[in-house]
C-alpha cells in the first residue's frame, strides 16, 4: 500500500512553529520562519521553471541559504542532485551530464569551477544570489509526499569505476530518521551539531531528522575542533555527527570531564575507527556511538546500542530495528558461524537503486538485499564488525589483510597523526601492504621505528613492507580516506 | 514499494535481550524471556494447526499469558481476532462467525460464556491451560513482516448497527507507535502502565510500542485507582494510558505534588474529557496529553503537544506528524473556517478497511480519507476540538446539541460522579436532551438543583428536559459511555 504523509516542513511548521529549526552563525530560525523562507525560495525556483518531477543540481556549502534551497526543492517535488563541492570541474560535469539535471544552482564560492563547465553544460546555470533576486512564480508546494518518490540523488564516491547516482526516496530518509530515534531515543530540546557537509548523507540526514523530530540543527560552515567543542559546551548540543579524523582532533584537545552532561553522544560514521581512539574517548567520558552506514542506506544502518558501548568497543553494533544484516561468502552462501565475508543489508532505508543504471542496480540488489561491498563479520552475539571495503582488501600469499587494522595500529602510535594502507604488487606474495603516514610536526620517529612498532603488534605478513611519510592523506569531503588515490600515488612512485 | 521489516519481538530480543519487557503481578520478564516463552506458545499453536494466514480468536484478560499468546500469534503470521471479554455470549458468537476464526482460545474465567456457544460455533474451542499442556509442533516463526499484512482484527463497538471487524496491519501499528514517539519523545527506561484492556486498541498499542521502542509494559489485570497511583510512585512509571473516568478516579484521591518527576504523562483517550477534570489535573501537576484516536487509526491520531497543554486545554491537539485531519460539511465540502463538521482522517496508521465489508469500507473511505463519524472543528491555529459522535448528536429545533458539552457541565458539579446525555423525542423540538446522573452516595442534591445548575451555565435549549438519578452508567470495557444503551433505557421508561 502507498504510504502518503504530509509535507514535512509544512507539517513541522504547523506542529511546532516556534521551536528553533536552525542555528547558523549566531542567528536562530524557527520552523515557521524556515518554512516561510523556503516557500519564498520555492517561488523563485518555480520562477526559473522548476516543478514536480524536475531535477536540479546544487553546488553548495554548509550555510542557512543552502538549507532553504534544499527544503524548497523538496517541497516542490523537485529531485535534488546534491553535488560534492570538493569535486573538480571535470567530475562535476560528469555528474551533471549523468544526472541530466535541468538546472545547476551554485554558490559564489564555487564560481571558478562552474566557469570552466558553463560552456559545455547544456542547461541553466544560476548563482544563488541571482536566484534570490530573480522573479517569483506561484509555487506548487506539495501537500503530501509519497514515500516511494525520489527526493534526493547523491553520487557515491566509488572506490572503483565512475560514481553512480544513488536514488534516495522520502521513505529512505523517513525510515533512517525514525530507526535512529528508536535506537538513540528522542528527548525534549534535542540539538544536533552538524559540522559534516550537508551535501553528504551524514549532514543531509541531520536536516531530515530536524524536520521529522522537530529538532534544532546547529549548522557549522566547516569543521573546526575548537569551535565544535565550544558549541557543545556553551549551547547545550545533545548529539554530533563525526568521522574518526574529526573525533581524533577533538579528542586531542578535550580534557577529562569537559563534556557537559547534556551532551548525549558522538554519532561516529564514515568507516572503522581506531580502537585506541575509542578507548581514549571512553577514558574521557566522551560518549561515542559507533555506526555503520552509507549513501545507499540514507545514513546509519547499524549503531552500537548504549548498553554495549564498553563490552563491544570497536563494533558498529546491530542493525537498527527495521534493518537486517547478513554476511555471505564468495559463493553467495550465508555465513552464520562468525566468519568474515561481504556485508549485505536489507531494510526500508535502502535505496531503490542507481539512477539510470539498471545493470549496476541489479548487480548489487538481490531480493531486497543490497551488496555493500564491505567486508565484516557478526560475532556470536550478532554484533557487526566492519573490517574494510572489499575493494581495499589486500590479499597476500592467500592471507586476507584489512588496511583498517594496520592503520589502527599505526594511529595508536603517539607520533602518528594519520595513516593509510594500500596493497603494493609483489612478485612472491601477490600483494603486500604499503603505508603512507603523516607524523606529528615535532616528531623524530623513523620508518624503521614504525616498522618495529608494527612488528610487535601485528602478524609478520601484515607489517607494511614500505612506509612513506607524507604531509597529508587524501580524504574526501566526508573525511573518508581515498585509498584509490593512495594507490595512484604508489603507482606514480614505483614507475 | 513493499516495506519489509524483521520480526518485531525476535529483533527486539536480539537488540536488547536483557531489558525488562513486561512486569506483571510482581514478576519481571526480559525481552529474551518473552521471546522464548512466546516461541514456545507459537509451537503449541502450531500443534493445533494454526499457521501463517490462519485466523484465531482470543478471549482473554490482562495477563502475562495473554501477552505471550498475542505475540505468538503475531510471530506465526496468524491474524488475531481480539475479542472484547465484556461481550455477551450472543455478541461473541456473532463476531466469531463474522470473522470465521478457525480457533477460539479463551481463559478459564470466561468459561461460562464459552459454554453457551460451544455447540453452535463450528470451530475449535480451546482453553488456555489446555493449549499450554498440549502438543507442540515445529513453529514457522516469520523472519520478516510485510507492513501491508493484517496482524489483528478488532470489532468496533459500533454505536449503530452490527459491529464491524477493523483490519489492522503491521504498518498501522508501526506508524502509530513511531508517530507517538515523535510527539511524546522516547527516553531511556520508558515504562508504560497498562491498566486499559489489551483486547482494546488502547492496551494492545502499548504492547506494540513495547516491542518497537524496547519499552517496559507494566501490566495491571484491571484498573484500580489506588494500585495505579502506587505503581506510578514506587515503580518509576513514565506514561499511563487512561480514559476520563479512570483519570477522574485517580484525580479524586491524588494530592497536589504527589506525582513523581519521572512520570511524564497520562495519555488520555476514549472521547472528550470534561474541562473541569483537565483543569483539576493541571492544578495538581498531573501532566495530561489529551488525544483523539480510534480502533480504525490503531490508537492515537492526534495528541495535544506538551507546549500547548495550557493554552489549548480541552483540545485533542494536532494530527501527529504522519497524519492529516480535515473537517467537512454535510455536502462533503472541506470547511476551513473553523466551522463544525465531520472529522476526516488520513495517514499510514488508518485501517485498510473492515473485514469482509466492501460496502462499509467504501462508504467510510474516500481517496485515503476515513470518515470517522465524529463531529468537531479545527480552531484558527489548527487545533482539533472533538465535540461528539455524529450518531450521538441531538438536533433540537434546528440547533445542534453535543451531549459531551452538557455532560461536562454536570460533571463539574461537586456532587456528580458520572453523567450521560441522550436525545429524547419531543413534539415541538424534534429532540431535547435527557440526562442520566450518578450522584455521590452522601449527596442530597435534587433534580431541580441540577437543572438550575445547568441553567446558569448553558443556553436554555441545552438544559436537560429530564434528569434521572441512576446507580451506574453503561460503559464499555474501554470505559466509553454507551449512549446507545442509554437510549434503550430511555425508550423502556417512556413506553
């Protein structure tokens, strides 16, 4: 049966008009104000010809204006193709053409990138301020949303091949938000600090929770550890979404007991976190909910429940209430004995598929089960441990090596700031692990010291066969390590 | 798109095995224990031939065994026809035959009623203890639930005509539970006191919330005001479902400041409550969430949000987040000016229809909008005020008279314990209001006194033209006033 619900922002503005919806750079906006602003933007978007069924690409940063644009598109029933603003012009053009978005809306900050593609791209290209100054037309705000309709499209970073546009329905966002609330609870005066990009599912899902829960989003233009801590302490933040590099930076300057009681937790996503970091957070009473999710599951899919935070440290917990996880071997058989294999997920927050990619959709979907391409296992109590991306797996003399495990050891060294592991071809073993390491500016540690450090903590075949010190590691906007890029670096060095 | 979710009780037992699921008569049962017990009962139910697609009627009271039976039926995919245990044998037989339930499971306490129908009813009739002692078979516990599948059938009391079996899907219960959480919040250690019948949607919906939220149900065999208050005070109850007569009895003996801080609120349903009661609760700091809902909406549909408890006293609030309400006139036109009319509701918690009653289903459903038959209006801020059942409306000389309004005035008199108003035929006015009143045992008030009391507070045409003192008023298991019964009383007296 069709699931029809009222327009989220409009309904929210009716239910709790005076609650604060968004805080940004010292200003507060109630749900009523946000609805009215977004409705004005919707009229301007209608003025440039957008309507239900259209699709519009947006190239934006974390800003209250971006929130209004995203909400306006949603209320009009326009599919928002939400672009990653760190992409190159070439990458942007590829996604614009792939999605066939009718309009590209962009912020002035990205003018340079847009200028390069303006002539090639065949559709309307419009700067935000031009939109806001332009003509309005009578907007057809959708009274109801059909949960099966697509509302956003986000391209996956894709460790191999071209990125694919992930279709996200209203239902995907709805189920993601409610599943999260059933796990984390929902208290009066909830305030979620959003310092992750809103063009990424980690940030966009906070906006959707805001509408569905009636919760305040405190939006930061970009992540700065000191500002984030200051915000949490002085503005009664209850939750914050982080990836491990963000948490690491905050942890570095946070003191024991500094987190206020009102702060309920860090929702940690974006890949496995080093155990040493999680232990450190525990020691400092920084509550961390390790989670597992992706663009294709509209954010969190599994989260470690509060009562298991200590006992199962390092696990991403269990699949949220409406969700299911299973592990399969290479032959597609379900593994129920705790063995490692590919992680498959099923639930109403899983994407219906990829835009215009029937083949890829069919390849990754099997009777409702989505093949994540990630490697992990379920322990005897059913807790998920994510080992790595399958495409990042290093196979050395028949042994599986998970880069994240070695990175975790390197990161536990006091002189190491960041670390990345990729496979390097080897005549005897097929592949061996190679390390890229960012060390502290004042550190005097040598490659040899680090090798010895690893040797004491890892099986011999897992010890990196080469260690390279670098200034910085390639990470995407969600701070995810780009191992594909590291492999390129390695190739260039070796040839 | 189909919405598929994992088996609720099984999933809940996996997620939070050690949380307390049910407290009953001094015993505690964790989710793991409840799952194991329900799985055993499922095996016994399989032993008597029940399987996915079957339907089984249950005649039970509030007891932990009943919870196990209901959960077992749900896990097997058997439709539970949940009978009202206050019905007469004749009424029960009618529902059994209408639903064509394959089995009637009953508790020993209802032996007498069952004995009377045993010979007429053509299917298996089995006492609870016999079931529990019987043979088990390999139970096919459903791994997944399709939200479109029907899991329960409850007959509506039906103020006119024969009762109809309301189909309730997994989705109806799911959306009801999540919509409620989005409004009331969801805190750690939630404990809901259930002293309303679990055969009624008010009680059954607490069980569903328990599974979906991972929340403790404190189950009382029946409502006793002193025991309820004692439970709230000593056992950290956070929420309790009540109808106004229950709340009145508790209010009568509760002192100011007696409710502990941990108690979040009374969810008040089952029809309009007298304003005087709500004001009294406010004075005693008993938090009350007035709500509007019915069997056809799988419990609450609208609830007064915390922030409006005072300003909109007497309102049932706004439709919950996924829900919509509109008011129509006799001609079916939407009324947007605050006028009174029939209340129509739409949302994913609304029943797909009545069992085997295509005609009635079509009559009450219109493009997703369900005609409640209730009369009410939306004020200028969109708050719902429920006036009365349309079938209870008294039309007197062209004026609409809502029984609930007059009852509310009568109940505000200190000597009145209960009051019911129905229409009485009248040669000049068509109808006039007639009152049935239960007065305090020690009270010396006369019919005349009460008439004068009403005259000071109501328009002349609303003042009851006859007042009868009675011992008790007819109320159903949900404590709803049975005005149909009162009309019978009146008819008998007048002929």
